[in-house]
C-alpha cells in the first residue's frame, strides 16, 4: 500500500516532466516544420529577392514579399502610434491618479476590450471605421478612397492592442517602489512632475518592452485587419491606399493552393517569417519584463 | 505654473481613459444596433435552409454547435496537459527552479505566436498526418492556441498560493502527488477563470479554424466531418452581396459578442472568488 503511493507519485512526476519538455520542444517543432516547408521556395529563389522584390505574380512564379512586408509594418506602426499615447496616459491615470473605485470599474473595460474576438473588431471596422474614412477623412486629402485602407487597418489594430499595452504598463508602473514617488512628492513636486521625472523615467525599459510586445501582436493579427485593409498586393503609397499584410495573405490563399507546390511553399515562407519575427520580439520583451518583475520582488 | 500643468495633464489623462471606454461602448453599440433587427429566434435554433445564402430561411445553429464542439474538444485536450504542467512547475519543482522559468518563458512566447501561424502549422501537420479539414483538425489547432493561454493564467494563480499549504501537507507525510490533489481543490476558482479565458479566446478565433475545421451547413456527427464555426460564419455571411445575409452576419456577431461578455464576466466573478477565499 505504501509502495503504491510512492509509485503513483513517481509516475506522475515523469509524465509531468514529459509535458513540460514537450512544451519547450513544441516551439522548436513549429519553427522547424515551417522552415522545412518554406525551404523549397528559399532554394528556388534568392532570399534577398524574395524579401525585396515587389512583384507578386504567383502563377508566373514571381514571389516578391515586399508589398506584404511593407503593409504589415505600415499598419502596425500606425496602430502603435495611435495606441501608445492613449495607453500610457490611461495607465498613468489608473496607477497614480484614479481612486480605487475607478480602477475597479476600469478593469473589466480592459478585459472586455481584450476579449472581443478579432472578427467582431473586423465587423465594427467595416461598419464604423471604413465609412468614416471614405466619407469624412479621405476626401480632405485625396480624391477618392474606398475606405478599405492602411489607415482603417491601423485604427482597428490600435483598439485591439490598447488593452494589452494598458495591462502590461499598469504592471510596470506598479513595480516602481513607493519610496521613490513618495520622496519626489515630499520634496514638493506635483503628481504630474513625479510622473514625468520619476515614474516615466524609471519605467522606460518597461514601456519599450510593452510596445515591442504589442507590435508583435499587431504583426500577427489576421482577421480584423484582413476585413478592413483592402487586400491589394501593391506597396501602399499613402494612408488612403489599400494594403495586404502577411497574415491576410496567408489567410486568403492558404489551403486552396496545395496544387502549386511553389505557391504553398511561398505562403509557408510568409508564416515562417511571421513566426521568427514574433518569437524574437516576444522573447526580447518578455525577457525585459521578467527582469523588471524580478527587481520588484527583490525590493 | 506647475499647478496649471498638473491640471492640464489630469484632464488629458481622464480624456484618454474616457475615449477608451467610449470606444468599447461604440463597438458593442454598433454591433447591437446593426444586428438586433435581424436577430430572430430562428437564428439560433435552425441550421441554414435551402436559400439561406440568398436571404431566405434558416439560422446559424450549425456554426454555434460547431464552435461549441470545437472548443470543448480543445478544452479537454488542453486541460489534460495544462493542469499537470502547472502543478509540476509550481509544486513539484522548487520555487526558484531555473527549469520552471524556462517553461514559463516558452509559454509566454507560445502565447504570442499569432493564430494564423498556428493555423498554417496545423494545416501542414494535418496534411502530413493525412487528416482532412474536419472537427478533429479544428480541435487540435484550437487546443494549440488556447493551451498557452490557459497555462499562463492558471500559473499566475498557482504562484499566488501561499507556500504554507504545500509545506503543511508535505510535513504530514503526503507525497507530492497527494499534495497536488488537495492544492487543486484550493485553486479551483482560479482554474475555472483560466478555462473561461481560454474558451473566450478559442471560440472567437477565426484564423485557426479557417483551414483546419472546414465549413458546413450541417451539424457534424463525427470527428472526421467538417465543422462550421461562429467567427467564420460571420466572416462568410459578411462577404455576401445580399443585404439580408449581411444583416444576419451582424446578428451572428451579437451572438458571439454575448457569449464573450458572459464568459468575461464569469471569469471575473471566479477570480474575485479565488482572491477572497485565498488563505
């Protein structure tokens, strides 16, 4: 009887260790299988040509990813530029100004924003943002725009990454020792001066890490962006042109293109590219954030 | 001067927070405003009829049931893996274990991998294994997507647990396996929160099921049949040129939004319960 308990414990330990190792290996498995799937196209074409050519004619064997890469960067940067000020200001407000009641009230708001599915954001984008751009904003700058544009993608994406930014930044601000802000306040600084000179300066690495994390989320966002950004494989010249980010490219074409091996491989190359960038960005920012958390636990 | 600056920035900050709140209300409001007129009882109790995609009778029951099947399958797989894993890195290994931190780091990265990449990887895997777009495929890929979410949020809760309970159990002569069984009871509200969060993410994601689960107007009766899902049903209906069908897409969006709202609030309820009963 006594032995059985020990055996159970030992078996459980081995199985659990197996799961843990599996989890670590899983990341490598995804990366490697995408890489091998993408290998044929990388052999066939020069990597440099794939990344810098802007000619996308799959049926003639031209696979230039530049329009998609530029579109992804363009949309994501707009999203960050819009989302960052709102998120920083709101997080500071929630951290240093708001009463407990307001903070309580705001938690579910952020939760809900991060819980709303991409497809719903897409529906909202087509109903609210696209007409707004084509009827109100675009006519002031260009002659005609359908509304399905870089800007629409950027705005929708901005709303989607705001909850992520806020939840990380609130954590980062919270990790600043109270002693520091108290010292600043007791020297006669106003709250805003304390925020500016102590909190923002001290949490600068954290804000950067949060931004990088949000950027990598933005790179990979598929459905919502696909629904509002037009999907034309040309390099967008302005805010009011359609664009075609990498995830949308995969979503629109993958699954049907198994008949053309080089096309399939090209789409896998897109997935691999996305994977590598996201893993690097995520790894770097998570590492920084863990470092910050550790410092907080020590103090 | 500095008082003026203080006041100005306070107003800007409140403004930013209010705008974010406003956007949330705007999103939910837009969906409800557009969808409510088309939301009928038929929408949630009938599968698409013959002329559904031309604006005739039928509903999206196929998509609702498909989504539920997919998410419950995925949930079962990920629970079986997540719970032991989180218990292992928190209570089997010592608190300062390097290995636990490596696992956590990998989970963080897996959490950040875009759903479209899981979709593409899952589809490649299915081709390799010879599985066609089916309920099975959808379940596997959604499980991949929600597993890191569940593990990460359950891990957060497990880390908050005071070390006294495990220490007391061990000192009474329990094996670690017996200890974990007791701890799990204590952590139950936290696990429920993690599960609800994972359901919310899994049920709303379209990019994972796009290639892997397929789409059908019928309710699947076996794992090898294709299954419809709610987000894809919204997406496809929205792409239709017929106005009635588009309106139904908005109505379907209400259904999905309602599911998410309910999940989100229940998750919040259970996590506050955990914090209250924490010892």
